[in-house]
C-alpha cells in the first residue's frame, strides 16, 4: 500500500483551485439561474440516499434511493411520500425514468427493471439484462424522439489505456427491448478538459511532477442525465466534479458550469417538467437530502 501511495503521489501534484471558486450565473446559456433555486425542498430521511427521479406531473415525482428496491411517489406540494412500492430485492439502484404508464429503473450493473402500470398495486415487473460492458452505470433518461432509453456509464467501460478517457451513453430500444450495438454518444475526456481550458472555466487543476504541464482536473463521472423537452439537448451532471454540462444531439459539448457544493452537495438526479422547469435532487450525505426546482427562462 505504501508503494502504491508513493506512485500515486509521484504521478501528479494536485492544485485545487475550487476553494476560491466563483460561481457565475450563465442563465442566458443554460436557461436557469443555478446559483439560486426557485424552490428548495428538504426531503424525508427515507430518501437520504435518493439517486434518481422522474416527473409524473407538475407537483408529483417518482424516485428511488440506491439501497432498496422501492419505488417512491413524492408530492412536493404536500412535501411527503404519497405511496411506495417494493419492486425488487435490495440493490444499487441509480436511475429512473417514466415512459407513459411505465417506469424504468436502472441498477448499477446495467440491469433494467420495467414496472408496467406503476400506479396499480398489481403492477407487472419485467427485467432486462442489457449487456452494457461497464459495471457502474448511473444515468438514465427517456428519449421520446427516438423511442429509446439512454443509459450513461459513470466511468470507463473497460480496462486498458484505450478506455482511460472514453465515456459513453448507450441506447435501449423500447420496441425491440435491446441495447444498441454501439454507444449513442461517445465522449473524450481530453476534449472536455480542452473545452474547460479554452473557455476559462474555473475548475480544479493538476500539475504533473515535472511542473511543465498543467491541465483541468476533471473526472467526468456521469451521475444523472436528462433530455430537455424544449431544446432537445442533453443535460448531464457529474456529482464528483460538481459540474453541469450541456451537449447537443451530436454529443458535442456546448456548455460546462461549476456547481456550488453548498447548493449541490451531491447531485444524483435530474428531470424536466413539460414547461422546461428543471428539478435536481441531492443525496443527503452529511446534510439533508434536497430537491431543487429551477424555473426555465427561455433564451
């Protein structure tokens, strides 16, 4: 362990700049004032490990937490859990999305659970082994224009230097009930870092031991994804980086924004209302779990 630690320290000297970070309001770009939620709700302790949510209507959401196979229906108007349904044994559940009267829930190993007629106590449960090569998958959302689900791997999809900087999002065809052969989106971590440098985005940096190269220190580990209902762009969260991203339909990065950890301590869920309002949830950790609502300001 000592030798391993020495090697890690020897590779990089980390210079963290986040302590003095300033959080700019890029509302004209994002459509949201991320420095000031319009509404903040403290969630019940039962949802302390909330790891995903999806909208049902303007005041009601379905959500999961990453330890138990339970579907929660939460009413923000009444600030309480309306109903809860056990759908499977305990496990690591990371994402949820609604498709009409069905709920799809993602387990971290890539398994999908389909709950048909979720509002009924006699709901039907199906499961699908997707075959995603990554073992850690966290992002899940519905892509209505292509009748598919999008599944984002949190980190690299395989071992080896060729995968070190590669991040992917797969598609799950809802008609065929099978995974796309190739990823729908492929991201290169070096391109993400270059975007941060070019646009002078205030993120932590790392300097190699020889002191000659300094670059942004970004992990880009997807924790949640959602497609904007109006712009059709992909919104992505990386909780470990406290970063917020927007990509176009080609998978090209259009925006990156640091998130204030005092507001977004661990952003693990994102969804949109039909009018464009954005909802983000934070796991509790050493704080209370929260649900943040941001009104959409059309650009």
